[in-house]
C-alpha cells in the first residue's frame, strides 16, 4: 500500500454535477477503511467526510472536507494523515478552491487549485518535501474543460443526480482534475440492492467505477459503491481493488443529514 490512500477511497466515489438539493452544512459521515493484509481484511484507518459553512468578504461558501488517519496501532507500520477539501458554491457545488495535503508513510505532498471558470483555467501549486525536511514548490496553469471538477466536489455532486432514472448497464464518463491532469471516470449503474450497515438496513444504488487510461483501479466491476436509494444518497459501503491490494469502506455513523 503506497501513497494516496484517501485518493483510492475517494476515486471510487466520483460521478457528476448538478444543482445542490441534498448537501447541507453540518453534515458528518464517518467510515472505517479496511485493507487486505496477508489475506485478512483489517481495519486500518478512519475516514471522515464533513461539510461546513465558510464566510468570506464576498461570498458564503460550503467547505467539503475529507480526512483519513490510520488508527494509532498502525501508525508505526504505515502512518497516514490525509486531508482533501474543496470550497464550493453552496447552491451549485462549483468549486473555487481545492486543497490536498497528504502524509503517508513518510511521503508528503500538497496540491492547491484556484479556479477561474470564465477562462477555464486553474492555477495549480504543488509542494513536496524530502525526508530531510527541504520543501520545494511548483506552480502551473492548467487548462480544463467546462465540466471538469476536483475529486472532492465531484464526489459530493453525485448525491444530486437522479439515479433512480438509470437502467442496469447504463454508464457515463465524467472528468476530474487530479495531479494537474484531467482524468476520465466511467460510472456504470448495476442494480438496486438492500444491504445491512452500521446505520441500519438500507436499500442502495449499486454502481461500478472505472478510470480510463489508468491502473489505479483494477478489474472489471471490481470497484463498487453502494449509495442509499433515498434523498440523501450517502455512501454506505464500497469495495476497491488497487495495484497493491484490495479493501473496503464501511460507514460507521451519519449525522446532520438534510432529510
């Protein structure tokens, strides 16, 4: 298991964009992330997804914050402290600012995107740090498509889709900016399925995720997510298969939901 642990968890949850009728400020979703270690699925980290209202001098934004941290007993083996956050328009979930700050097993990387949607340009800052503590910055300007979003804002936009209209086998491509490159994600609707979770038995939409031109996710229909088939459409369970193994994401608690 190497860098970008939270990226793997989030990449399996990406879809599209729409008017925000679902995501409120003050929502908090907590998950346990498990990883297959020597043939045994082991709980190694906690993942949190939280929303909050942020006021600036000109606007009121919605902060979408995702964090991952290994449980203390695993810190000596492979310590993870990851932060992903996107500051978006609360009505449309269109992002203005995105930050990724990851620390995994001694590896550190910081990314920041500042959006100009009129020009379809993103000002990107990448910061890395050597083991001796020396940091260096790399600035870029990236041209993006009209519908390209970052990982976090894309993740939250899924819950504003009318998934109930989809038929089994329906699929669509969506574009996410990741590491200064536009990445195309294919999402396929599989079926409805009722599963037992820590927050009760839930009827869910079952979806398969694939990434074009990348080996981050392995297998056909091997990377699956289950979203509640209600107005909240929260992620309650996921399975993922990556080059260095496979794992799961299970919900622990959900508070502050809009409905």
